């Protein structure tokens, strides 16, 4: 077991904090641990028949455009903490879709080697189209439907590399064998 001896915040913005912990390991040795604390987020798999709905946007840290499932979080300290409410909000904002049925598929750890953040995964079905309500940072976002063949091609061609999207897809296949 690892025990925290001291902790200090080294950075903070509305979306995350970074802290440095001095820890004592089970063998008695000490060391440093850097931790990124971010609020959990929601990821939504919009599905209609055998197709899933994806969004593509520019991701600054990796300097490229990639396809992923709609996803997002509230800023730290936001009072809306219900993952289902967040999932519905992200789906509407990014795609314009509204779902009559939302099924919780599970929670993932995003990068538990250095971050406390988790991801709540939902399946959205019985969809109604509407107008997206994107934030300024999502202005260049595009969207599309992908059938099973198109999904596999996007993964093979490294157009989908988001680990949460890929892990969420695995949860979908556990929930509905033979899914996209």
C-alpha cells in the first residue's frame, strides 16, 4: 500500500488541478507521485440500428483531427454532477441528438497511472435529430454515422485513437453482442 506523506497543488485551472505527492511505499522507501485531478466525464454512444454516431474535432494536445464518441465534463465545482444529465447535455450540444432511452454501460478509469478522472459510458437510443449547441471550442466539429464496416476502417486507419471511445465500444459489445 502507498501512503501519502505530503501533498501540494502545483497548478489549477477551471478544468483540472495538478498535485505533487510525497509518498511512502510498502517497503518504506519514499518517492514523488504527480497526479492530475479532473472531474469525471460522460461519453455517449448514439446508436441507431447497426450504426453509431461519431464526432470529429481537432485535439490540440496531439495536433490532429480524430473521430470519437460525444463526450465531455462539467468544469470543476459545477453543481451538475449527475452523469446522466451530463451525458444528455453532451449529446445535445455536440450532435443535436436527443435520446428517449439512455442505458448506463459502465465506468472507466481514463489514465489511472497519473489521473483520478473517470468516464461514465452511456448508450443512447431512440434518437431524435435537432440542432447542435456547440461551445466555441467545438466550432469546427463535424459528425457522421458509421456502420460496422466503417467503424472498423476508422479504427484500422487510426482515425479513431481515443482510448475512451475504444473502451466504450468494448462495453457496448458486452452489452449487445454483435453490435457495431
